[in-house]
C-alpha cells in the first residue's frame, strides 16, 4: 500500500505544489477560526476590534475563494452570507 507521502512525492510537480498550497490554506483557515484572546485583547486596547474582525473575515473569504479555484469546486454560498466572527 502506498502512503500519502509517497504518492505526493511521486506526483507531478504541479500537483505536488497544488497539494501543498491547499494544505497551507487549510492550516491558515484553521488558525483564523481559532480564538486568539491575546490578540483580541490587544485589539480592544487599541480600539480596533471591529477592524481586526473585518480583516479576519476578508482573509477567510479570500482563502476559501483561492481553495475553490485550486480544487475546481464552485461554492454555492456567497461570501456575503457568511460570518466567521459570529462568536464575538
């Protein structure tokens, strides 16, 4: 049985690059969905909480769009209907 790592190493370079990019996007999305209290406290202290959350939302939308482009999937839900900061 061939492992995922072996399959990736034997894949064509473009496929390997796409796979690595998708992995990086997924990691960034996970990080953006993680609550970082220290950064939120700094933003509150500086008075830029709303701006921080807006930038976070923009980054998530961009990464989801990039992921869709790379995978060839069309996302039926528009970015305007999503709110990844609803826990605020």
